[in-house]
């Protein structure tokens, strides 16, 4: 395993971090986590050098008005490893409306994780639309106080917001020590893009990366036209290698979080992380990735990462599943996608149930116009 310093925190973080948002399940219920398999995966990860584990209040919940089970499971599983490992967790920023909320929620994080202090504490998904309001509700005095009384060791935030927002948040508070942003070879221009990464680096703020595989879209079932471009390369890297190497190639990237769902993924990703180094991609490799990005742009796939933040839909639509099967059918030409959508997805869960109520739209970190895209899915599958 390779390690990089997480900015001002001084923590030597493994270049690969274990994200606990897609843990293995026993059933379709996101709260029904297979703890036995999870423990196996975590033990293997720690034994092979992963020391960074990431969770959030809302990972693995059925109902986004209450905490999920990810923090509790991760807290219990990592207990035996003590200071050998680092845990980060995230408080939803969109619910912050008072001091009371901050304090009660922070204490509930500590309880679920089974710790007196949170080493790496994120404000989860700061957005342009409500940043001013959470600031007015006392964001910074809360963090100061929680650092002073020892409940938080290091403070950071995650965002899919604009570069301007990133600059604003950084200039409003000088105790931020690390930031989590979405980066992969398709999402590298905005929100807040490579420019954002460079800015963070300049300020010696630790950088963690989410969605390196864009919710799995860059890992498998690539569209044939994309495969053709990859085939032109002199390397025989797998799609997953391309995605990770693109990130580890950058000195600005400290830790790449990957939401792993089974032991094979953990083993495979660790093998790749052993190769991580800057300068591993050439100018030709970057030209190839630019070509890939351009081709993806033409394919019009829906940039859904299956994060489930938009769920549940009050009218029953399984939004991520609709988008996944659409992408698989329209963009990747998977022979199974149409069957999956038409015959295996329950009628009540299909796109045509969308009433355009709009409740999901603001929740989507990828800013997808969900009702509009669902009507495209509906037409595509000829409902
Ligand atoms: S806009 Fe459509 S998909 Fe979104 S919550 Fe409303 S009914 Fe569900
Ligand atoms: S539509 Fe947006 S919020 Fe819903 S699963 Fe996809 S990326 Fe996540």
C-alpha cells in the first residue's frame, strides 16, 4: 500500500480509502447489511494497509429522515484496530437549521461510531443553494466549539458545488483541513474540478476523492465505442485501472475513496493501489482519456452514480434503477438491460409513475433533472 499526507491533518493516509456506502447486502433492503462479509472485507483491507475508512450518517438507510446503519457497523468492526485506522464521517449539511441540530446530531454520530471523538468530521455535501443559510445558522461557531471540546479532531467538508462555492467556503473559514470532491476522468472540469484540486493543494488542504468509478459506470459494461478507443492504447489496463491510475497520477490527490461491495473488489483495488504513483500516465494516455470523455459526451448517458440520495420517491419510482438500466441499454448495449427493466422491475417502480412532484430534484448531488430524464427513460423502453 502507498500512503500520502492528508494536507494539514498530517495523517499518512493510504491512497485507497474504504467507503462504507455500498456494503454487501443480504437483500434489497439497504439496511440489511451482510455484516459477516463486511467484517471479512474490513479485516482484509486493514491487513493489507488500508487505514482510511469513510462513512456518513445517511449511508445504508431506507428512510433519509433517520440515520443509516453504516456508521454503527463500521464503528463496531474497526473497534479492535484502535488508532491504527482513521475514520471519517459526514453530517448532512442540508438539515442544519440550529445549534440544537448540530449538537444533537454530532452526539448521535459519536454514539453510533462508539467513540468519544471523531477524527475526520465532514459537513456533508455543501451546495451553492443553501450554503449561506447554514452559515447563518452558526456552522463555523459550531465547528470551533466541537473542536475545542474535543468531539471533532479535524474538520472538512464534501461538495459537488461550483468552483466559486469552493473558494467562498475556503475563504470564510481557515480551520478546514480536508475536502472531499468528485473526480474521475469524465468529471474533472467543474464541481469543482481539477482547478478545485489545485486550489486545495496550494492551501495544503487534504484532498479526498469520491466517485472514482462514477458509481460503477467506469468499471464495466463500457459502451463499445469507448472500448474501441481504449483498445488503441499501448497499455492493457482494465477500465478500473484507467480510472484509478488517472487519479493517483496526480500529486494533488491524497486519498481515493472507493465504495466496495465484496471481497473481490477489496482485493483487486488493493492490488491496484500498490501501483499508485504520480507520473504513471503519459501525454498520450491523457489524449486518449480526453477522446473517451468526448465520446461519452456524444452518448448522452445519464450521469447517475446510484448514490440513492433521491430515494425514496413518494410515488414509488426506483430512480437509480431506471437510470442504470437505461444507461446499460442505450449506451452500453447490454442485452440484458431491457429485460431487466421490462420484466424484472416491478410496474410500480418504473419511470411512468413519476408525477413530476420535484421532491427528488434538489437532493441529487449530480444535479440531474430527474423527472425530465425519467420521461426519456419511459419513452426509451416504450412504456
Ligand atoms: S419528481 Fe418523480 S421521481 Fe422525483 S420524487 Fe417526484 S414522482 Fe418521484
Ligand atoms: S439520480 Fe442523483 S441522487 Fe438519485 S441515485 Fe442518481 S445520482 Fe444519486
